[in-house]
C-alpha cells in the first residue's frame, strides 16, 4: 500500500477481490445476476403485499419494509463490488467513501432493529392473539417501522463521524466497499479508542436486539408447547421459521465481522464474510419468505391471474 503524508486528500483505492483471466468476467456476471435477482425478488414481495388484500397484515407489512430496506442495502455496496470485479483496484473519493460507510451501517443497524420488531410481532400474534389487532394497529405498525429507520440512522452517526475525523496516511482499502475496520487501518494515528467506541455502539445495538429476539422466541416456544394439537404447534412454528432463518444468517455473519477480533482472522476474511450479509442475505430473503409460505404462493397466483385478465381485456 502507498504511504502518503497527513494532508493527503486524493481518492482511496478499493482493492476488491483478486480475479484474473477468465474468472473476472464470470465473477462479474455471477454477481450481476445475483444483484438483479435480489432487486426483482424484493420488489416482487413489495408489490405482492401492496396488491393482495389478504397480505395486508402486520407480518407482511414488516416483511415488505424489510424488502424495501434490502433494495437499498444491497445497492449500497454491489455497484463498487461490480466495478472492482471488472476493473480491478478502483478509485473512490473520500466523500463518497464516507457516505457509503454511513449509509451501509445505517441500513445495517436499521435491519437489526427491524428484525427485533418482526420478532415482537410474532410474539404478540402467538402469545397475545386476543389483543393482537389492537396492539399491532396500522398506526403502531407505521410508528415501529419509522422508529427502526430513525434509530438505525442515528446509531450509525457515531462510528461514521469518528471515522471521518481520522487523518489517513494510506489509501488502499482492503475491501470492495468502505467499511470501518479497513478504513481505520489506513489512519496515521492509534485507533484503539475508535475501535472501542465502534465495538461498543455496534455491539450494544446488535447485542441488545439479539437478546430481545432470543427472549421473545423463548416466550413463543413456551406458548407453542402449550398448544393442544401437533397441527396447531406446527402452524405456529411455520410462521416463525422464515424469520429465524434470516436472523441467524444476518447476525452470525455480522457478529463475526463487527464484534469479533479482527486481528485473529486472516487478511481478506472480512470481505468474504461481508458477501454473506451484504449480498447473500438480501438475495435469500425473498426466497426464504416465499418458498416456505403458502399464503405468498397463493397471492402470487391471484395477482398473476389478475394481471392476465387485465391484459386480455385491454
């Protein structure tokens, strides 16, 4: 990496992944296909929830909010990933780099809070069925969804603003997008205090949400085990299985990168793990929420029939 003085203000260089020869276009096309499928899948869920009245429930409202978030989340990093796969090391201005850092972490924190809200929704639906409609009214849904975005974008201000104040002596970012740890390695000063603050903010936010989710699902498990029939227990568990899968995928990879010790991992591990929560999870979410969900499949059939009927009448 290139050493420069404290007043360096030129572009950073995103290192990306090392691909050569025939692998480069294949990696580019594969990533582009996953990106386009991710956009199509999440847009499909949003349209289904809006178009089909039977999906106008709190659970599907929050799923559509998650899909909307994933559209922006994946679009924050994939363009720079595609650029580095096609052209190798790619320049990025400090301003754009820091905006990418802030937006990516804001959306990531928002998703953490939203997954907690979705667990709360399932808890109320299963453990408080008689009061569920009153507790989860449309106004409450909108308030909870808005609160997750405000909380996420507020929490990300701390690590992003601290990173923006650092003086940088190196310019090659060992990643395919601007993230906290790779940027701090470029600083001219000791960043142990910054790492501690970043770990505390991200760790407390994600950790508290994770503990909340575990507690809510503990309550759900106790309530489900008290149900009289195996069929009712299976139905209750099926409404939670998709959400649990998404939580495990997102938190396992995010904890590994942001709460674990970066020094204990080989160089390049973080950007490979980042592919899981920044690309793979948004791609899998629509699949997870549709393949195992009869209501979504039936809604897709109804909307398809409606569109076909409109086309024939046109």
